[in-house]
C-alpha cells in the first residue's frame, strides 16, 4: 500500500506520536510493577498486550509511511 505524500507525512506523525506515548506508558507500567503496585495479574497482562499491539500498529504505520515517502512520483 502506498499513500500520497501528505497522507504519508500524517501517518509518520501518528507513528511517531504512538511510539512516544506507548513507550512512556510501558515505562510507567514497568516502574509501577517494580514498585510493587498491588494490581491483579490480569491488569499487567492486559496492559502489556495493549502496548505490544499498539507498537505493532506503530511499526506498520511507519513502514507504510516510509515506503510512500521513498516512492517516486
């Protein structure tokens, strides 16, 4: 899939924003777990799953954006 240049830049911006926010969330979650925050195990599993899925989506968006920006035309 290729997108036109303005859309490719938008996708790149969204990918960058996702990367920033989800890595910050992952760091905060890891710090909370290391501090011994009392939560059910399902909480940690669900939030870790959300982080992984959203970082995969970020990688896909970044890949589409990169390919579109590098395409000639």
